[in-house]
C-alpha cells in the first residue's frame, strides 16, 4: 500500500471543471480479469474415488474435492439449470481468515513473489490481511466469477443463500446485484448466530447476515412456516367454519389511490350504499384486489362487513381456520434466532470440536424450507467446510421422507498442526467433511429406525477429485517432434488413468449428471460400465471382441464409448459402426 494524490479529485474540490465520464458503477482493482475468468476454459476433469465414498454405485449425493472455481466450470454442462438451491458460507474476509488465491487477482509477478503470495509448496490459499493493498479487491475478485458460474447452475425457480458478516456485506450485495440482478433480490436475513462478542471494537456483535437472491424472482416461490396456536375468533354459520379477518383495503406502503389508481373503486355494502377504500375521511386508499376478484370473493362469502365506532362500513377479508389435514402458514421473517448450536452437533459426532464455527443444521433446514425445496431437488454448497449442508439434507429427508440430493465442493485445505482436528487425525478439511457425512448418516438412520421406508434414506456420497485432464497434450509444433516423442504419443490417454476416470470424463464431456446409478459387469472377459440404465455404456478394454460390441448394441444405449486402441485396425472400427447402424441406429458412438 502506498500514499498517492488523486489530482483530478483535488482539482474538482478546488473548483476546476475536470472532464470525466461519470457513471454509477461498482468496481475494484482486478474486476476486468475476474469477469473474464468465469468464461475461461480449463483442461481438467473429476476422478472418482470409490474407496473414500459410501454406497458409490447407488448414491445420488456428491462430494467433490478441489478448487471450487474449476469445479463449478466442470459442472456447467452436467448441472446447468438443475440446482434448486445454493448455500455458501465463504470466507468473511476478516483479516484473519484465508481466501482463494486465483492467479488473475495478481497484477504483478514481481510484487507477488516479494509479498510471499505464492509459497514454495504452491498452496492454494493465502491469508488476506488488512495490510494487503488490495484487501477488498482480492476478496471481490475471488467471489465474483464463482457467483457467475453458480448462477448458471440454478434452476429458473432456484435461489441462493450466502452467509456473511459486516466486513463484506456491502460489497457482496453489490456483486450479487450485478450477477443476479437487483430485481431478483429476495431479502437480507439477520441471524443471531452467537453470544455477544466481547472482542468487538465498540458494541458486542451478536448477528450475521444471509443474503438471498432468486434466479428469477417471478419464478421463485418462497416457502412459509406453519402457524402455531393461531386463533380464529369468528364463526360463519353458513359454512360452519371459524375465521379471522384482515382489512380488504391495502395498508402500509403503496396504500394510496395514487399508488394504484385502478384499485380504487366502489363495492356495495350490506345496506346498499357504495363503499370506497378510504384511509381517512379525506385520504383515498385502494383495495388489495382488482374489481373482478373482489366481486368473486364477495359472492363466495369471503368478505366480512362490519361498522366501526363512527357507523361507517369496513370491508374485511375472511381468513378461514384450516380444515383437517390443512395447515395454517405464515411468511418467514428476516430475523432468525431460534436455531441450535453447530459446535455442539460436531462435538457429539466427533467427541471434540474438529471444526471452528460450524453452521447449525437447524439453520440450514430453515433455509431449505424457505426455499420451498421439493423431493428430488439438488442442493449445492461449494464452500462446504464441515459438510453441515449435507448433514441437514439427510436430516430433513429423514423427517419428511424426501429424496433431496446434495453436492458438496471443498478445497482440501490442510488443518493446523495445533488444532483439535489435526490431533484427531484429520489432515485436511475434506477428511472432516466426509467423516461427518458418514457418522451423521448412520446416526440419523439409527435415530429414525422405526420410521417407514427409512431404509431407503440415501446417506451415501460419491467422492470425486479434481485433477488434470485424462488426455495427453499431443499438440506439438512440427519441429518439436522427436523419435522418443512419437513413441510417447501412441496412446492419447495418460498412463495413470483407469476405466472409472475415463467414464466420468465422458460424463462431463456429454453433460450428464454425475450422480446417477452405475454398475459394472464382465462380458466375454472384459469390463463393461452401464450408467443410469443405458444413458451411456462404456468399455475401455484394450481388445474388444465382436461379441461384446453386439451385446452392447443389443441393449440400445443412448451413447456408447470405446478406446481407440480397443480395435487394432480400421476394418474393425468400420465393423463396429456397421453393427450399431443395424442393431442400434439411434446410439451415439464415441472413441477416445
């Protein structure tokens, strides 16, 4: 950081007319690069790790290890418009936490080297202290492209919840206004998440914020909570039903005739007189409904008329008491203080607190309900930490018999050697998150063992790890080829990659979901993979017989994949094409 003089601003303050193109905008150092980063292609893939997974072949949940920027890019095709809700708890940029170090946030290599931004081990995170001259800029640049990519994944009625505190709430809201659109802002929720922080500078801070934005506000349906102990004091003899009332006239903001002139009209009171929506004797108001709906509501007996102390008729809407099997609901408020402790849950699972400041599962379940999550919806958390979101998904599914699915993404950030987590044997955050899902899932099933169909509860997860592309870089200038190089390029697949690596690479290339059912079988001595009952069948054996090809073609999959080296000659490849033309003409064939 260095001091400098803004001469244009100084001249303006002194009264000079400085030519400048003014605009209302939000910007920071490095924004241009951050905007461009979301669209930059990468040569990476996700490699499955069945030994660290739980119920790998049948689960529909994902746990992905790696830099979330790259992971979000890889998920663009497979989950475009398919995620109902995203929750993230990113670094708050307090000056004591870590943020992702993206190369595009650095403007000068020499400066970075001198400042120690890149360590000798190439660690992905760095501590963003307030002495950094680009303290807020680096944080904004880190978050911006991730939110752009996240927005693409949201369904049309999807919603995102983002936890934050005072340090960056203003900047986060401006970024979200730009990425999601100011018109899609839903709410700024306040959460009383902790006791009075006596280390606060002036007043004890007891709350955090959760910013909520919809993908498209007109498509988003906010959930409502069940009312407890609601009283319905009036009784309608004709309908044999209790009810309570609220004004049919609009109250509060935008309640005057001038706000909605078309909603100012007369209705007929019980004595035949015309009734207008008057706020007072000389201030004209407006109704809450249009005239056509008002007529229907009156005809259906849903409007109650009564006189006030001055003898004037007042129109009220009838709010009926729920019938058996119905629930009375109310809107969620923007203040939350009735959730349990996240730390206590961690301690119960691990017998020690292996993660600092975990969120409460009750808080996440409340967000799920606020987002109107339904059976089969995807929930994504790409700053998943200790996997509270996954825990909450399984808990809610156990409570209501749902089948919501989670996608967790987390960088394998190393734990401090002095931490309780490290002492307990967890060398990085991913190890904590995966173990929590295992323990929490077993605990939830045991606690709900008497429930019907609890055996169908999905408490598994499929582990995928970010890595470089499965394919070799075989593009060289003509002068760069040597005899040794030619021998290395006989296969374009890297030597350390197996069948499963290739299969999931194909899923990403074809834009197929990574969480569908998968089974393997042996046919004529080779392994054949079937994904989601025939969305894709793959065989990556070095030698594939005609028997195998015909058996696969007979099943008429949508897609089929072989290795180029599976067939030793061009006639063999032509024969494969002919078999599929005859037996499965609608199958798409791909050769790696």
